[in-house]
């Protein structure tokens, strides 16, 4: 019994693997043709197959987006942007770009396979390939936090109970606070933690 999420991730993985291979093969051919046409008209090079490969990456990212796989979606969208840039500026792409695209595809498929197998997997492991794709896509910003999928929210802190007024930050309070925090960090001192709550 696979869950709906497992089924969607499996479907996206099935799309991502051939899409990644297709992108590499088509990108290689496209760049060869673009290189041959450099002296003449680059617009004459047929990019339709590369656009189809880009569309497959887009569809895989859509499937993963529906099931909340943000890191994989981010990776696929960046790969898609890199392919788009290759279509627009083939002269900037060479064998190293194809190799980087290939590594990114393999890393993504391995990530999705680990997810499906229930293995503990950290999306930050995709960062080297994500960074390479971001460079190919000429992204303004590429950061490991782009791949963090931890859903967080603020914690509601209850109002203090009792007549005691809250501490007012001042120069005399700072050393006391530093000592309490240091005791907690160094030795998990519960008494210090209790004093901080006061």
C-alpha cells in the first residue's frame, strides 16, 4: 500500500529519470549543432527537442509540488532554467555543463528513490548539484536554505503569571544572563534554566 504521496513521488521520479537523460542527450546534440552554426545563424538550430525536454522537467516539478516535495521542485525548476538558458545562449554551454546537468539528474533521482524507500535523507545533500544548476541558469541567488523544507512556526509564549515585573534589559543584567546561558550550554544545568524562566 503506497500512499498518494509515494505514488506521486514515484511518478515524478519516473518522469525525472528519463527527462534528465533526455535533457542530456538533446542538450549535447543541440550544443553540437549550435557550435557548428556559430559562424552562421544560431537561430537556425532546432531547439524544439530541448524545449520538450524542458517541459518534461517542468511536469515532474509540478507533480512533486503537488505533494510538497519542495527541495526536489526547487532542483527541477533550476534545471529547467538552466535548459532555458542553454536554448537562449548555447555558446555558454559545453561538456562541463552537460556533465553538471547529468550529475544533477542522478542526484535528484537518488534523492527521490531514498524518499520512496523511507530512508532518512537530507535535501541539503542536493546542494552541490543545485549550486551547479544555479550557476548554469545564471540565478541571482543560490543558497542551501533554498532546499530546506522544514515547516516552522512561531511558538506562542504564555504571558507571565504573578505580580513580578519582567526583567528590563540593562548593563547589570547582561553578565548574569550570559552566566546562566553558559551554564545551560556547557552542562545542561537545569537550575540555570529555571533561573532564566524567572
